[in-house]
C-alpha cells in the first residue's frame, strides 16, 4: 500500500448538494476521509476549519485561483496550515485571463513561480491544474502552453487532470511520464464510452470505472510515485452515487 495514501473527493463533483457543510456530508456518507475544496467556499477561515472538523474530514488539497493567490495569500496559507494541508492548486483561467502570446504565458509562469517559491518557504507546494487548452500549441515556437508554464516555472508542480489530457487529443501516459517528477496529485475521472446512455447528459464524462480510460494501467504506474488521488466528475447526473462509486473503484486499485 502506498504510504500516506490520500483518496479525496473534489467537492465540485457534489456541488448540487449545496453549501460546504452539505457537500462534506455527501463525501462523509460516501466513505471519504479526505476532500479537495474550492478555496474556502465563501467562508471565513474559522468557519471553514470548523466545517471540516465537524465532518471529520481532512483537507488533502485546495484549489485557489489567481485572484486568491494575489489578494488572499495570508488567509489561504493560515487556513491550510490550520488543516495540516500542504497542497495548493491553481485550477483554472477564464478565457479573459489566458495570454494570447508566448510572452504572456511566460509572464504568467513568472508570477506562478514567485507564488510557488513563497509558498515553499512555508512548507506548501503549488501546482497547476490542466484542462484542454493547455495543450494548444503556441504560434511562436510550436510548444504547448503546459510545457511553457512548467518549464518556465520550475518550482511549480502539476495536478494532472488525465481525462482532460485525453479530451485534448493527447496520450496521457506520454505527459505523465514526461513530467513524472513534477506531479503533485492526479484528478481521477472517466470519459464516457461510445454510445453510453448518460454520455450526452453528463457532457461526455462518466462515473469512475464505468468509462473508457484505462485507469488500472495508469494507476499501476502512478501508485509508486504519488500519494494524492482525487475523484472528480464535472457533470454527474447522480452526484452521491458517482462519488461513492469512485471511491470504491479507486480504493480497489490502490489499497
């Protein structure tokens, strides 16, 4: 068994349940010991920490957007430290935030590098979470956005969203192997098989273990290298069921 293994639920999966307390309740009912949150879910530090403690759940990782890092760094750091969490992730750039040139991406990388170095001094790692657009190639040199960011910001780590790598038309294992030393955690979710009943309703995603990705093979490679695995589904039709099934499937392969 992987020492220090954390199997967490990204609470975005069960957002339809309601506020943080309600989402934590779904995670607890499904059997999770760990969660990944979207910053503080609009709460104060004390309220956020109290909610986690009341639910009896640990904080494996926290998503924090660029605005959080720029404007709320001290509060974010104090919160994760209060939860004995050492992982932050920058998860998303709105289209308006995405640079249009290589120089712009390099500027973003420099900012992320500064944040990552500052956080490292506090014992916290910062990772970048990909979607599909990071695999677009820059006109200036033909390199992908992901390559540009990771290579220009050596202190920055990577939270690999494997399903989005596949949706970008790339081979996930190629990228996982290339940046194996930069991996902080992995989002473990699935893609619908051709003709799946819920494929359209769930926007092409699937409950973990019921889709087409070869997670058994990928997890066999990832398990010795990583200890944080996060179940997610972007558009579940049955969030509580999807959360529970994901934990069962993932636990069967990792423990």
